[in-house]
């Protein structure tokens, strides 16, 4: 009897707890359902009342949910802002812009599905996206078959624009980024000995190789190269090994997660060598995670609002006013991508072919489009050569480094390396 | 018995000396000792966790795979007192309250023992659970606020919660299965490990975290002490590492004394030898098992925050790798044997830290010697690196390979079986 009672008592204690937990779980999240709806249906931007003409449909595809949603949401917000601005002015020849928002969740398989869906809708003229290189690679064949422009504001993998006439981007490639980092390290920071820690994946290896190639031409010695796997969280021994070489600079070719741990453990070991990293490290999370240890880290990034002109400042203000948060570099790049596509429609009329023809014609500095993020023009692959900007962590945030790479300095040696860049 | 132990000790000592000689010949004493200084704190932490595996296995022959998760959660228990929730509508404080109520209630219920009426026990446990949950809720920092209790008080509470978690885990998940075949609680342990990982992920999110710098006592921030200078290499150790080693050694010494010198310790040893006979002699086996879980979890709770303070990020899956290293150490030392677990932990920790040293093998004199003899070519070595990667990527693999090697030659582990003292 007693035993059974004890059992009943136990179960009720457990079930009470589960009930409490269940109650928590059911709390509606404010953003969830809305984001879901936003991703599934095309949403129309507010339109002036007199408009009755058929809207022009553009697609935005990116990770609005999942691991990289932080970036994807910025892209979506930025394009929505741009479309709203345009529609308030009456759209293109009286026709408003309507956006079709598709979520790829940062997953290549999903990206392909989304791409098929977008490409099979004849009313969609072009797509801005995708974010992750792996997604862009998976999706591009669908757009190419449908002869539709895919404009990525974020994918940096070298292969994204290859073997397709219809893929464009207004961000640098990993190759170019690695070369620029090497130029910065060698010419501006004056480093003689560089140690490398790299993530053993496509991004890490690619960045490391291009850095190394360029560094050798500048007379910078790579004193050590150490690979690490994704689940590594103890770099102390590796750091002790490379400290033995007394490098002037430590390149972390990987993501902010690992860079933060490396920074923290290096400072804990008393290693004062400054860190330098690619755009994988360019995330607020890096500073949050590494704290004081992040100070003085150099990071290459596609765009810094500080270095942008008046228009970039105005865009940032509008963005803040509408969404109550800071725009990131990809927001600015997406804004430019949207404007380029709109220019294409204005010049050649609303057709897939017209946009493609327009972007193909922007192929030299003379015809370049001058946007928020500087001058954009494409080579025959659809890649764009924009200077890499360098940020340094100071006072707990990314600020523009005092000295930036000048375009000439970068452009001239880069030309010699054309073979490797493309 | 004595002679085999001496023999194996001599063999290991010999191997270690050979290794030392090899490294010293290549790099010099300074480098060797610096790596040793990195490995010792790592080993001390792994040893403290390995003891938890070994102690439970010694008594009920269960490999508690959820032990790594206890380690992870106890670091989060400290974090929850230091860091406010991410948003005002955050669900975390409510889940935390529920968890604290559950584990404190469960532990109280278990501690009240067999003799009393179930109704009374339930009433008391329920009351304690509600009070503890409410108090805990009041101690959590509010949204946008600062920590309400000092670091060390939070640390002590985190250790207490870890003990409660260990006891509750045993009471809820393992005790009902005590009579079942051994495979069943093992599967339960794996399930429990996944469950706890997911609870942590729901509550604190999947991102990596550190303790906030402004809430950490200066004692634990990276002050470095130079122990000695050899040639032009400084032998350095951070104050935190020194604290870790001292804390680990002290707690192990206390534990050994407890197991060998007290009546309760004797009861534990008796249970380890033969549970059935022990219960016939009037030992409350269930209480002894609960105590073993509490001690194991408490040790994990003691070292977990130190591990995070050392600069290893805290995230829900973190218990897995640490747990698996500790498990390997427990097996290496002879699972069920406490001294074995401590030694095993140290060995694994030190090996783990030495692996990246070989990244620079091609610049060492030994490499040059091999090259001269024609055993190796530089191109061949580069090709090997390109195909298989560098040694430091195999840190975990080398630690495991070492464990497997030991088990092949001595299946019971370094100190297993030969001694009857299992607890």
C-alpha cells in the first residue's frame, strides 16, 4: 500500500514538473509564425492607392531560419526596405515591385527546391540570393536552365560563378580575400613571420592557400600551418607549438566560433601575437564570445559602414528607423544588388533576358555602378573586384582599421594572379 | 599480484622516459616541460570526471554515459546565476526553476531513505522542492540585471545542484532498472545523456558561451606565474591552472581517505565487492549507490566551471567529448578502480596535449637523421600531410589509440582487477 502510494506520489511530482515545462513550451513566440508566413507567401509592399498595374515580381532567397538566419534576415529586411522606397516613388513606370521571399534554411537541398520553385514561376524576373556558398552552388543550375539572373550578395566560394552565365555577385571571392589579407599583413602591418591555424574545410583551406601564395611573393614567411577540425575546442597545445616560432601575426582561416576560442586561449597562454581573420570572423558573436581577448584582431570584410559615403549613412539611418537594429555588410550589398536589378529593368524593360543583358554590359570600371558599397562591375565570370576592407576590434566593436588597402595596390598584383582568381 | 603491478609500472615508466628522451632530443627540456604543464591541468580535470565513471561502475557495473552531461550542466548551473536571460519573455528562468525543483525534490526524497512512510517523504520532498525552486528563482538575475549572489556562492550552489542531479538521475532512471540485464540501464544512460543535452539546448541555446569577465573573480583571470627558466624558455603556468591541479589533487586525496578510512567508505568497498552479500550484512546498498552518484557528480561539478574558465567554451554538446575522454581514462586505468581512474585521466590528458607537438616534426633533428638514413623524404612527408592532415587533428584519435593499446595488452586496464579494492 505504502509502496504504491509512494509510486503515485513520484509520478505526480514528475508529471507536475512536466506540466510546468509544457506550459513553458507553449508560450507563443512573437517572431515564429510571422516569419513563417513571410517566408511562404509573397508579401506586397505598401502601394500607393492609384496603382492598379500588374506588379513586377522579384525573388529573395536566403536562410531566414536556421544557423545563418541572422544574415539571411538582414538580406530580407534590406531588400524589403529598398522595395518599399521604390514603390513609394511609384515603382518602375507605375508598376510596383513585389517580392517573393523564399527560405532555404541554409540547407543546399532546400535551396535547390526553392530555386526550382522560383525559376518555374515565369513572372519572377530575377533572384537575390543565396547566402551560403553551398546553397548558391546547389541552386544555380535551376536558375541557369531558366535563363534567369541569380545575384548573390554573400557567397564567396570561387566556384559559385563558374560554368554559368547567369550568376553574378557583388562580393569578393575567397581567393581574392586571401590575397588581400596577405597584402595587408605584409605591406601594411609589416609582418615578416605569419603562423596559420586553419579550419580543415573548403573555406579554411581555400583562404589559407591563397594567403600563402600571395604572402610568398611579398617575402612573408609562413612559419607554421596547423589544421583543426570543427569540434576542436582546445587549441592550447597548437598555440604553444606555434609560439615557438615567434610569429608577428596569427592568421585564423575559419569561423568566428573557433577564432574566439583561439583568441581567448592565446591570451590566457600569454601570447600577445595579434590575430587576423577572414569574413568568417566578421561577426558580432566573435566579440561577444572572446571579450577582451578580441581586441586588436584584424578582420577582412566586404563592407564597413564607417568607410561608406553619405548614401550608406542614410541607408543605415533608414534601416535603424524601420527595424531598430544595425544593418550589416550583407544588408548593404543586398541593397546594391536590388538597385542593379532595378536599373536593368528600367534600361531594358521587365524581362529576365533584359536584366541579364544589362548586368553583362557592366564590365569595366567606366560602366561601373556606383552604389552604397563602392563601384561594382563584373568580369566575364560574373565576379566583381571590390577592395577588401579591413576592420579592427577596438573597444568591443569592429571599427575600420586606420590604414586600408588602396585599390591600385591591390589591383596590380592581383592581375598577375588572374589565373588563380577565376 | 605485487610483481605484475611493479612490472607494468616499470614498463610504463620506461616508455615514458623513452618518450621524454625523444622529445627532449628534438626540442629541449623547456618545450617538453611546457607541454607537460599544459597537460597536467587538462589531465587533472579529466581524472576528476573519470572518477565519477569508475565509482558508479565499481558498484553497479553501469557505464553512466550521462556523466558528461552532468559535467556540462553544472557549468550551466553556475552560468545561470551570472548571466541574465536574453530577453524579458525568455523561457529559460522557468525551465531552470522546474529543473531545480525536480532535482532538489528528487534528491531530498532519496536522502530520506527507506525507513520512513512514503507519504511523509513525498510531502517533505515536495515542500523542499518548492522552496528551493522559489529561492533559486529569486536568486537568478533579472533581465538586464546583474548577478545577485557572489561568484563563489553561485559556484557552491552549482556543485550542490550537480550532486542533486546525480542522485535524482539514479533514483528516476537507474534504480527502477537495477534488477534488469546490464544492457538496459546502459541504453537508458545513453537516452538520458541525449535528453540532458537537449534540455540544456532548449534552456540556454546552442551557442558557445563563456562566463562573463566582470563576474569572474580576479583569482581566475589569466595571471601567469613563471616557475623557472630553462635556457631561453620560460616555464610558465597560469594561476588558474595551478588552482586546478591543487583542487583536483586535494579532492582526490579527500576521496581516497574517505573510501579507505571511514565506515561509509568501507560500506562502499563492500558493495563493490559483492552487492548481495553487502546487503545481507545490513548495508543499505541503494543509499551507497546514491552516495556514489552524488560524489561523482559533485566532482564533475567542482571541475566543470574551472574547465570553462580555462578558456574552453561552454555549449550543450561539450559534455560529450570531455565525457568520452574521461571514459577512456577510466577504462585505461581499470574501470571500477579509483586510483586507476586518476592515473588514467592524467595519462590521457598529457597525451592529448602532446599530440600537436608533432605538427612540427619535419623541422626536428630526428627528422633530419631519418632523412640522412634514407628512411624518410621531405616530399613523401609533405604528401603524407596533404593526404592525412597534420597530427594535431588526431588528438582524440591518439588518446583512444593509446587506450586500445593498453586494453589489448592488459584487458582489465592498468590497475584493474589485480587489486580487490574497487569502490
